[in-house]
């Protein structure tokens, strides 16, 4: 089985909660590491990365999460030669689709843009059905670039969404 790592950052704990749902759906045995604490070798040693962020800087073009991702994506990721076309990446985002309906999970879109620019293959695109938002930079074509969760308004759906997403990732050959 491929080595999978879950890397996230959080401001309120919601993104960490969703990372836990994902790990549970995988069946455990997966490291869950805050990107601000991650060592380079923890990232580069993984075959597959599951990366997740909240969105705080709504409307921003860069540094949208308001977390350690903001610095990591622009200062560390460009220098990681082992994060390239051989790396499988799946993205999850956490946002508030009611209060920030014009910027729902925008930071996930930033993860998508920057990991894609490194040549990584992105897995786990999902439907926008069941969400109530106006716009999101996490939309690629007509799908979300991964799993999107709203722990403020749809917290009761997050665990089941994570379970279905992990099943999808497995069917796509991500892990």
C-alpha cells in the first residue's frame, strides 16, 4: 500500500477535525501533521499527500488560509524537488458557505493551483451538489478540486462526505 500522509493547518480546529474524519475513513495508520510542524522528509517520503486548509483571507489571490500554509506554499513547496509529477495529491477544504458564500473554501483552490504547478496529479474531484455557495476558487471546471466541508453549517454531513471521498480516492488508485 502506498504511504499516505495527511497535512493540514487550522485556525479554529475544524480542519483538524475533518483530517481526523479522513484518517478514520482510511482506517487509521496515517500520520496527521500540521503543515507548520511538518519536516521535509515527512512530506517527501509519502507517495500520496492529502492536504487541507481553511479559508480566512476571503477574496485574496494568495495566502488565503490565514495559517502556516500561507508561508509554506510560497517558501517551502517551490524548493521540494521530490514533490513533482510522481506525487499524488488529494485536497480538502473547510469553509463557511453561508457567511462567506462568495469565497467558499478558496484556500483549497490555492492548494490545487500550487501543487498542480509542481506537476502533481490531483485526485478526488467532487460534485458541487448539496452545497449552497455563490462562488469558490476551489472549483475547477464544474467540480470542487477535492472534498469540501462546512463545519459551521453542515457539520452533520462532514464525516459521511469524508468516508465517501476516501472510497472515491481508493477507486481512483490514489492509495
